């Protein structure tokens, strides 16, 4: 994985994009020595989004199972408990 100061990436923006798009490189951008962003191939982004969706599905299924087990409160009940 390449590391690049953001100023260098800005100067050679097209080159950086080409390295990522055609060379399947991942480029980490730094500002004042700290990693601030990454430019990644679109396939990597799609994979990350798919993993996030799967994690969300696992969480939703767990919440649904807990609700079935413990029961659910109505919105009115929750608002009343909160004094709203």
C-alpha cells in the first residue's frame, strides 16, 4: 500500500487515480504526517459496503430476536417514560 502526502496526490491527481483504477493499488493520503484518507479501487469499496450491510443484517436480526424474547414497547410508552 502506497502512502502519499496529500500535496503530492493533489499535484499528481490523475496519476494517483490511474494507479488505483488500473494498478489496483491502495493509496493512503497523509496530511502533516497523519493518515487522513485513502483512495481505493472501486471493487474494494464495494466489498467494504457489502461487509457493512452484512454486519447491519446481523445486528437487525439480533434486535428482532431480543424484541421477540422480551417484547416491545410502544412509541407512546417510550415517550411517556422519557417525559416527552
